């Protein structure tokens, strides 16, 4: 089954700076309350929502926004996530 992880990098008080996504193929499936680990995070995270699409055979897992104070910090965070396999919308598979 495909598990799609989504997270937003947000410029505090302004707007979503960048959406990032990571796609994982696994026999495991997310459930409410599960803690998910990723090399991009110091600590595991609990999803804010999990949506299952049985027709297209995937789980969409959303996490709390990452809120940062400046565009420079947002750029640094985006690059760190990309280093760990997360992709911005223009690189998402169709």
C-alpha cells in the first residue's frame, strides 16, 4: 500500500510557504494515534489526519504545519526536508 506523508512549511503570520510530500510503499498502514518517525525529524510525529482511499490504494497522512519566522528559515527547512526525500509539488508523481 502507498502511504503519502504531507507537511506544510508556513511563514508565521503570512502563508503556506511550501508543501512537501514523501511517498512510502509499505505493508504497514497508519492508524489514529500512531507516532511516525522520519529522518527529517528529531522526534516522531503524530498525524493530524489520516485519509484512506481504497479505490486508488493509498493512505494520505497529514502533519501539523512547521511554522517559521523568516523566508530564510523556511528555505533552510525545505532544503533539509528535500535532503531526506521529501518533494515539493512540482516534483510529485502524477
